[in-house]
C-alpha cells in the first residue's frame, strides 16, 4: 500500500542505497502504522537536480498510501524530513515532499486491488 519514492542528487553506492531503502521502509511502516510487508520504497540517487538554482544536496520525496490521513501530513513531513536530513545530510529546507492518497480500487496488488 504505502509507496515512498526518494530522489536525490546525493551519490550513494549500491550498498548505501539498499540500507537507506531498508531503513526508509521501516520508517514508513512506523510513521503510517501499517505493516511493513506492504511498504515499497524506490531510491534514486545521483540525479541531476537543482533547487533554488543550486545543486547543493537536495531531495524530492513522494509518499502515496491508501487512506493517507490529510490531517497528519505535517507530522509525516517532519518525520520524513528528519529521516532524510539525518541519513543523507540534506538540509530540511531543501526537501520537497508530495503526499497523495489512493482509493483502494485504484491501487493494484497481487492480481487484484485493495
């Protein structure tokens, strides 16, 4: 159900990217209170990206989930920014996060939908 996409201009080797993805998976499950067995994480590093006209470290995240509570996005933003700031050394003011909720019938899995 939950999908977290992390895109950054920071360069990580494959081992570091896998560790980041694993830690992010656990963090998303905890933040959303959902089983980790449904969490998917996509990490893309070394992207050519600019924010505010500079290529200083930055990150763009997308968090999508069924039933994402809109009244908690500020809480999720704080937690995800802290995670990325700590793990990738990207300043919080250089992180954008897009939140989106999905309806069960619009999210496919295992040959069906939720």
